[in-house]
């Protein structure tokens, strides 16, 4: 089984929600708060997805949420 690594960029509340439910799902969740930490974390993984409220330059493995509200179950569907 291949575990997806989710890197939550600068969103503590989303990190806490996803971390709490991640034990039932097929992913590990990590929180990074700045671009230097993000670059370091990316180097650790081959299989990752960044979830952020804004586009991060030069990175294609990302899901941009923006500032809109969303359904957590639909978010999990997109992640999987």
C-alpha cells in the first residue's frame, strides 16, 4: 500500500482536522509554516501533495483551496 504524504502549508486548523482523521485514511499529514521548511519537507518525500490557500511557485503537486469554504469529505475525495 502506497501512503500519500500531505504537506499542509500554513494552515494549522486544516492540519489539525486532517491529522485527527488520517489514521482512518491512507495518508500522513505534516504541517509547514514557511517556504524554507516546505522545501526541506519536499526533499524528504517522493510521493507528496501540498495543500495550501495560495499557489506556491514552481511546485506542481499542490491542491489550492483558496479562501472559500469547503466540505471536508469532498476534500478527502480530491486527495485520494
